[in-house]
């Protein structure tokens, strides 16, 4: 093998702080990214930590992967994507408002329905009460009429008796009447 056939590994020997500064990320984010890099590529020896210097050594290829990972994490989006996200947020807000309005309408409808039922009950009770009162009035009036009728019948029977007596008296002779008076 010639020297040109050999690939030369380029390593970055950095502090964690330097890596954080290089990628403009927090320590936690960088640690997670390096752990993900090692987890995704266990067969490659891209990283090791030197316990004496407490520095991390990463191959150049690993650093490239880290930078692409951070670019993806950055969520660089196009203007169209931003517009779509904005529209989605607006639609979500409109849907939320509609749902709130629907629930308010539903509660108002239920309240209105309860009021209507209550009014119907009151009306029914008033109607039945007035019917009962009218029935009792009619019954009392009917009773009065019955008593008046019985009084009238008794009076008419007395009148008939008196009329019969008068006819009998008129039918008797004049002399009998004179004698009767005495």
C-alpha cells in the first residue's frame, strides 16, 4: 500500500466548552449530540475522552455529522413552511374559538330548554288550577241551582195546592161561602 492510498484521520481535540462555543450550543445539547453520534455509529472510533486532559477527541467526519445534526436541530425552515405553520396556528385558534362558541351555544340552549320546560310546567299548573277552580265554582253554582230548584218546586207545589183550594172554594155555592166565612 502506498502512502496516498492510506486515509488520514483528522481529529479535533477540544474541551466540551470549546465544542459548545464552536456550535453555539449548550453543554447538555452537545453531550446529547455526541452520545447520539456514538450510539448511531458504534463501529466507528470517532470519539474518545482523554481522562488526563478531560478533553474529547472527535474525528473530522464525526464533527461534520455533529454539524449536520445541529443544522437539523436548528429547524431551518423555508418561507413557505413558515407560512404554512402560521396558517396552521391561525386555523387551530379558529377551531378552538369555534369549539368554545359551540360549547357556549350548547349550554345556552340547554338553559333555554330548561326555562321553557319550567314555563310549560308553570303554565300547565296554572291552567289546571284555574280549571279546578272553575269546576269547583260550577259545582257550587250547580248546588245553589239545585237548592233553588227544590225551593221552587216546593213553592210551586204549595201554589198548586192553593190554586186547588181556591178552585174548590170558587166552585162551592155562594151560600156555602157565606156560611163558611162565619
